[in-house]
């Protein structure tokens, strides 16, 4: 299997474009795996993973923290509630705000999927040395910081 045809059209300065393309490739594979093996969408997985890792949270907090669209979160929450993978209750002392938390079934499914996702990520990064991983992590953080600076200026 070869890289997407467009990959080689980007110049050496095309790092952000290659990063976006790589993200799409990973998301497409993730979507296929989650749907086929667990009947979950990527959005549903993100919500479930968020509340399993970060703890109970409101939809608005998840959207802010993970830069995810509120409509996407709402659709995912509705589906996860129907699948009994999350629970939603009013925040104590506030009858307007709902807090989303994983159910026991949701926690169990999360642990299983997380193990498989970690194996997949280990597979796709297996050719990178520890030093190379550090360089990539530094480069990604540097680019993310520049996006935040640019966003604040606009």
C-alpha cells in the first residue's frame, strides 16, 4: 500500500498539510475500526474516552477542552445514553447543567477499546525512536502554540 497520491504534491514546507492528511488517514482507520468492532462513531468514542479519562464533565466543558463542536457532542451523548455507556445527571445545586459520566459498561468498553487503540498507535509509530518521538512531540506542541497565539490575535 502506498501513501495517498496527494502526499507527494506537498513541498517540504507543506508540513501542516501533511499533518492534516495524516490526521484524516488515522481518523478514517479509527472510524472503520470503532464502527466494525464496537458499533461506535469517532465522536462517540471521544466523548466516552473523555469522561473515562478526565472524569464526569458537562458537554460544554468537553467542547472547550477538546475543541469539539457542541452539536457533535450532543449527538454522541444521545447515542451513548441509548447504548447505556454513559449516564447524565443534573449538576448538584444546578437544575440546568447536566454532567456526563461513564456507566460501568462504558468504563469496561473504554478499557477494551483503549487497549486496542494503544496497540494501533504503537504500530503506526513503531519506526520512530524515542528521540524522534520527542522531536515530533516538540514540533506538534510548537505548532499548536502558534495556532493559539494566532487565534488570540484575531
